[in-house]
C-alpha cells in the first residue's frame, strides 16, 4: 500500500516521502480501516512519538497523520462495537503508524460511526481540533452558562471549533487572532474580538476561562486576565506563569469514541462546521506538508 512516511529526524525534510509499505493487520481490539480522507499536523515530525513506540523503540519508517475517515475492512480478535463495511472516523494513537496511508490499523475504541450523510473530507477535518476544543472547554475548564471565555486563535481549526462549542454553553465569548480573523470569529458566535496585532490583550477584561493554542508571551499575559477561581487551559506548552488565584492546565488531546460521536451529531445537524484550508491528493503531500492551515488528504476515492 502507499503511505506518507518519515525516516530521519535529523534530516531537513525528515525523509518525508511517498512509500510502499506492507498492508497492516489488526491486532487484538484493533480494526483495519481503508482510509478515504485524512489529516495531519505539520509539527508531527518534531514529536518524539513520531519516531518511537510507547516502549521507546525506533519505529521508522513512521506513517504520519492521525485523523481519518474511512471504512472498516478487517476486525481484530475481541473487537466490539464496529463491523466490516462500517463508515468510521476518529483520532488515532500518537505512538503508532498514522493515517496518511491507504490502510491503517487503529484501536477500535478510538473510532466512532460516521453518519451516511457526512462526507469523508469533512469528517477528517473534525477529530483533532474537535476533541481538543471539547476536552479543553468541557473536561478541563468545565465551562458553564453565563461565564466569560477568552479563546485564542479563533481563525484556526481548533479555535474556530472552540468558539462553536462555547456558543452552545451560553458563555460570553471573546475571540482573538489577526485582524483578518475577526469576521470569521464573529460569524461563528464570538461576542467580542481582540486583534492581537493592534489591540491590547489586557483590555479584554477579566474572564472565567482562557483557552490558549498559541503559547509564549500570549499564554503568559493571559494568566493575568483570570478572575479568582478561573481556569487557563493550553495545548501549546506547559505554562511558566501561574494565575494568582486560579488554575493553569496543559494537556495533550486524547482519542475518545463517545466524544467523537458527540462531535459527529453536531456536525450532522449543522452546529459544528470544521475549517478546511486545502484538499490534496496523497501523492501531493511531500511537497505541501509544511503548509499552514487545515489540509485534508484524499486517499481513496469515495
């Protein structure tokens, strides 16, 4: 089968190439999915888990990409909840071969059924940003009706979905980003917008929750905005500045079947619209892997 792999963590391009690999097989509690569409994060070659398995053993050549939408073609021993021929989507394990391949083996618990009226390209854009936003706002910040939440990076794939999920709670939403992101943020439900190039972040006032995807100075300055008892959640880096009377949490998104199914329901009825910047074919990935934005890779024709 064809797959996009990396081979050398020291090389400038990480040895990224279109490669022929053996067909994967389903281990216990796995399924093999024929991948129809997939996505990736351009910083994946910088993650230790791209190069080694959970025991620290080298696993190159490594298949990159961890979001997928496709069809189950093989069941491993003991696998329950899914069936051959079923349309599925989800987020795969960081320390196993990924989704930029014609077939991939995935733990069944990481996948949720994909409704028949949702196309694979749209579905592949949802798992990582959707689960990140869900877990940040609901699992870690416990965002509630009437609270004020500041969401950084609302022009990106994670931030844009976070605005839509926060809108559901009845929270007051302050979005941030570049000037060009204002219109998108407001159309998705942001009540206010801070242009990080031209406005003072501190003028946003006190908030109950900050969700950060940027890190650095913006993350550090955001801690001062929290009301007593407030929560800052970030996926960018562990915070170095702690709130005076609140919590600061760094987390890495995890696959979750139940949450993925919740996202699918919202996608189906129009409550969530994932951001897609470009759609590419698998063979085009090596030339465009470093591009910014949310790129979806069409692997198998529907």
